[in-house]
C-alpha cells in the first residue's frame, strides 16, 4: 500500500491533491463570506425593522399634525382651512350635479355672557356639546365647521331645494335649543341661523358668505336671549 507522502509524488495524484486543497481553501473562504453576508442580512433586517418603526411613528405624528392643522382643537370640527377646501370642491362639483350648495351660518346668542358668568371652562363644555349636536344633525357628506369663537358654518352640498334647507335648520335649531347640562348647571341657548346658497344667491362665494354673515347679525338683534340655571330653576336674562 502507498503512503500519503508517496502518493503525493505521483503526478496525477499530486495534481488532484493540489486541486482538492484549492477547493477546500475556496470553500472555507466562501463559508467566511457567507457568514459575513448572513451577518449583514441580520443587521439590515434589524435596521429595516427599526426604520419601519420610525416610519410608523413619523406617519402617525404627521397624521396627528395634519389633523390638528385642519380641525378645531376644542370641538374637533373642521376649521376654516379644511372648510374652505371642501367648499371649493363642492362649488366645483355643483354645476355638474346641477344642485346648489347651501351654507348655514350659526351664531350662539349672547354666548359671551356664559364665559363671563361661569368661566371659560363651562363655555368650552357648551361648545363641545354644540359641536356634537351639530354633527348628529347632518349627513356624512355635509361639513360642520367652527368658524371662530361661537360661530359655526354648516355646508350642505347637493341640497335638494329651499325646503330641504329649512328642514335642516329646524332640526339644528331644535337640537341646539335643548338644555346643556354642565355639572350642576343647566344652560339654555338660542341660536341665530341664516342660509345662503351657491350659485342661487351670488356668483361669488365670498359675497354669499359676507351677505349671510351680515344677515345673521341683523337677525341676532331680534332674538330673545335667556339663560336658565340648575338647581333652583333661576332664570337670568342676558341683557
């Protein structure tokens, strides 16, 4: 029998051993490269997971910032910016649908006296309840907006006619006139409401808003304002 050292001196066997050694070396190098690649893949997977988590946080933060940029902080209703965007869209679609866009302008009568008499915390709770009641009175495609202070605007796109607007106004007036329970207080409000339609009233939507806004304040002068308190059922006039 030949010994290994003897076999290595045979040319063909020597060549075979050289190739085998080269293959073993290449295999070892490939194993090292594979281990390094696997380590990189593991590291990239961790980085990818970390990036996904960061992106989710950023996306959530962006949505929160975007929401608060478009909504009123107190009531959660769309603010002027979002309202105006939706109004422009409704106006653009109005000719195609051949139905006017109705705008309801609401103002809580003598609301300042609630803040002066009971504090802004009570006034804020009232405004929150007003927003909730308004939202319950309108359709999904409608928009209720806190326009500022105690002023609200409701947009009714594709309204059927004047009667439809009157129905919504009656519904809103009834809901907003119901007592507001804030702790031990029971507060009753009246609301001034004016309606304008586009394009029936004016071709310029700014004119519609200005005209209805002025009409609303004229109507407020004729409205009886009363505040009822609980307990004791004391009735306090706002004048």
